[in-house]
C-alpha cells in the first residue's frame, strides 16, 4: 500500500460515494449535539416525518445557554429554558443519549466526548459547533457543521463535504517555563494568520506536540478553526491509548487490544506526503497574549504592541480597528494592561490540567481589588476531580468565583457577560468584538495560568514571575 497521512486514511475509510458536485458523501461515526443548533434540525425532520437514522451514534448535552451560578428550573432566561426543553423532548422522542443538567456527565460538548471515551482515533465526528476540531487531538477528522447539516446527519448519518488539503505543522524542542499548549496554538495562528488555514486540515506534529498530554493536544486542535482550518489533528500514540483506557465507552477485554492496535495504525506513515509543511521551534514561543480583535493579533507578554507602519499592508485596516476598539496605543507594552474580569473556562481551557496550572498561580494570593474572577469547569467530572483535589478551595480562598459547568463567558449566550467596556483576561478561544457579551467589551486571550496571574495583578502579567520555583 502507498504511504498515506492520517487524514487520507480516515477520509477514505468513511467515504460512501463521490458526488457529482465533486464533494464526498462522508459517513459520520459520532454526532454530538447541544441545545443551540439542534432544535431547528429536529423541526426539519418532523416536517418531513423522518426518524433519526442511527440514534445510537448521536450524543447530546447542554452547555451553551445554561447558567453557571444556579441550575434551578425553569431557567430564568425564557429562551434558554425553551431550548433546553426542546432538547429534552427531542432526545427522548428519538432515543438519543442526553447528558442533561441532572446527569453526572453534563458539561461542554467538547469536554465530555473525550472524557466518556466517545471520541476515539480513526473516527469522523461532527457537531453543530465550530470547535468540534477539538476531537482531532485523538486522531479523528472532526469538524463543525451548520444546522441544515445537523439535519442531514440526523436523517442519514452522512453529509456532503469537500476534501481539504493537508498541512503538517511541526513544532520541535522543549517548551520553556510557563509556556503551555495555548501559547503554541496562538503562536501558530500569529505565524500563519487567521486565514492561513483556509482549504486545509492541519496535522500537528513534532516532538513538542508528542510530549503534550491529551488535554494540551485538545487545546491546540480546538483553535484550528481560529487559524482558518476546519480540521486539526494529532496522530494517535501511546499517550492517546493510555488516556482512553478505562473510559466508560472505551472497548474492554480482547476488543480493547484490537482497538488499540487499530488506532495506532491510523497515524500518518513516516513517508507520507503533505500539501504543505511548516516548522516552528518551541524555543521561540513565550507566554502569549492577544491584543486585538482576532486571535492572530497577539504577541509575547514581554513585547510591545506593533507600530502600524510595521504591520503588513493588507492587515493594517484591521489593526487600526483593533486599536480603536481595544483603546490601546502603538508601541505600548502589553504587560500592565489593566483588566476588569478574569475568566478561566471554555472548551479550549476548562479541563483538570488547566485548573491545576491556574491554581498553582492562585495559591496563597488574592484577586486584585476591582477584578471579578470566574473559574468555570468544563464538566461535572472536572468539577468533581477539582473538588477532590481541593482546587475549588484554592480558587475561593484567592477570591475567584467557583461555578457550575458550562460555556459561560466564552460566548455569553447565558448570564455570564462582560458589561460596557470591561477588559477581560480570558482562557477562551475568540476575541471578536461582542464575543463575550458586550459590543464594547474587550478580550485578551491567554493561557489559564496567565489569566490567574492577570487576576491577581489586576493587569496583564508574566506568569513566569509568579510560578513556584519548581514549576515547569
């Protein structure tokens, strides 16, 4: 057999037909749904009197609209209550597994899929959410879809998709102290641009990526979409296998051995070819902070904001708009930029490892006067584990609010929102204007540890100055 990369292997294995449009009819091995993009899709099925074709291959949770301070029903937001009720009704009617507010496994859709072992190497995974690329950390082809495509997958378990090219991004060398997966992906996006991945799937490779745990790999794949790529993935290896062993939906017994061998076989062959190659050195990556209105506008925490005359001509108008919105000045240092809100959470950075790193910074310190700081675990499982480890007490003692699982302030489709022109240090994935709930609010993206450092200092600060001496 000819050498192949993982993307080609998985795509070919799930191809049902080549369509006259040039698209591929692709079988979807796992369909994840939530309360925001599914009601209309179920209504479309009802209008055509169609059943869900393979209900066992669809799993639902509630995450986007749920409040994180109180779970009392009915929800205070009437629209949110209606969306939740619709999901409850539709999943019950079609026999779909639903991890609702009363489930021990409720949480952000891209957190609970891996936790439960639903996400497995070699799969195709679709969800009505752009950050479905998160699941690519396991060696899957995972991507977000629109509501009409949610309908198509419910009705047929397939959809029409155009096959992208594949770019391998190799990151080499050990990460420096206080540098995390979030800094890697922000650096990649800054290097290639927010449109650089259009038409591509990204394969993340190199010894830096191989050394990351699964949570770090998920953070990187999560933000592939912010770099313009629809798909991002990491080749499965022993780290992948070890993470999945013992998960509720992972194979057991003899089936486990067979699955583990098959999963490892999906990895790109050593002599596989790619449509493009990019190489980065981990030694060049420092703690990163975004300063603008898209994730590509970022810089190392010790750097100064760019001068407009030094910005590429095609990006100058966007940079000018960013300076106006963010109320920042050319050549000012980003460190010391005052914040009003600190948010640790989102499908990018709400897992147990993220909370552990942020807690190392928060321990023994206090949130600065005037700063509102929230910690929102990504799932009930993360909540339970963090509480078992006493992390909730560390955060509370430092003055953070400890919340229930949900998307929270990442996209503000719930009560957690910025007010007015507040500045937020956020571990989420997007800094678009209005993303965190206020049209004049301002968002600075960074790692969870950097968010904790900003919360304590009341301003952007270098986490390396705050980590315990033994910390990595």
